[in-house]
């Protein structure tokens, strides 16, 4: 049985603010690693584009981190910053799902328990077995451009603690409930810190950017249902897997887009439109993200997935 931690919570503004500015690569001039965004008095999110965001929840006895991003160096820097800021040790890492851009930085947490949903175990075992030859690295680098420079510091290992559908950290009204709902992937897990009205969403929310939903185990009803549940809770802030912290209005916009996309795919499939034509179909629902010059190569996988699921 793992210890339960009591969160330190005082009145919270729930207006995300950047604290301490941007953290660079040790003054080396290599560029910004992340921005620390204060989401609530006990939640800080590292916002950046090199893999997933990393979120930190401060409990009385220590810190719990969610996701490790792609970079061990970035995860280590954020962990150290939070240990100094909250003056307490790191207690655990929770990984929201077994996608490489969320787990490759996990060596920064090799001295604490690591929690993940057991449903993701096959994907974990797949990544741990990868032989990182030049061809494989080039393939992944086409999706994650910084992966070649992050690999030398990366150590992938199985989580130390698996949970099935629910993991509860904290106690009483300051409970942090982690639930595996599936959606983005079968192991997609997220956390609701009820006292703060904060959700740590993993890739169930990919804010202000084109979302990825191209896995065989992507489950649109489960995904939409989870977003709807958070809306019903009237949560105040959502820490996404990628992109900035959002509030309820943008959460609703994302949920509506997924509903529209599912309905659109179903309608066209019923009308006999091929999946190839759907990828570039002019009537695809307008995205909730900023315009781009062109869709990435993986977009076709996403459209195929929603087509197959229709
Ligand atoms: Zn993902």
C-alpha cells in the first residue's frame, strides 16, 4: 500500500500565470526548456513543445509529477525547480499513457515509484524492446525532431506500479483521483484535483494544436465522454498533454469538435466516400487550432481511425 499524501491547498485564483519566467538550458544559450505555469496553489505545469507538458502537484509530504516529456534534461530541470519552490521531495511519477513523447524523459524520476495504467503494458513493452538503430531513430525523428539528441540520456523502464482503472492519491477533500478512461489510447489516464477544480488531462486534451487520434485503440465515445464529464464538473483549469492551460470554454470547443468529426465521418462513410477522399475532404469540420500550411503526415492515420470507428 502506497502512502496517501495530503495536498497543501490555500485559496486559489485558478488564473494560470507564468512563474519564474522561462528556464533555459543552464545558461548555455541553447534555448528555452520550458515555462513554469502556476495553475493553482498546488499545481504547476511545465509548458513546452519538446514532447509532452509535465505537471506537478504539491502534497504535504511531497510532489507528484504527471508525465515526463521527451527530454530527461527538461524533466530533471523542472523536477529540481519544483523541489526548490515547494521545499519538499518528489514522491512519485504518474504517466498518463505510453506514448514516447510522454515517457522518454522518465530517467529523471528513476528513484521514485512510477505509476501507469496496466492497459498500456503492451505498448510499454514494445517501446522498451525497440532497437535504436539509425533507421528507427530517423523514423521516430520524423515525428519527434529532437529525439536523436534526447536518446543518449533516455532510460526507458517498466513502471514500478500498475493500476487498473483508478489510482487515488491524497486524502479527504484534497484527493487526487487518477482514472483510466481510454480515449486517446486504451491506457489514457487523467487526474482530477477536485478541491482546485484542476484536471491533468494527458493527451485527452491537446490544446490549440492539431490533435493526434490515429491509434488502433483510440476510442472516440470514451474520449468524448471523459471531456463531457469534466464539463459537467465545471472544472476551472485543464492541464493538457500539449499546449497551454485552458479553461472550460475551450474544453467545450474541443469536445464539440470531436463530436462533429465523428458525425461527419459517419455521414460520409454511409454515403460511400472513401477514406482517401476523406483525408482532404473540403467539408471536414474546421479545427479548433490555428491554421497551418499543411497537415502533418500522421493526419491520414487519424482520419482513417475515425473512418474505421464510424
Ligand atoms: Zn499521446
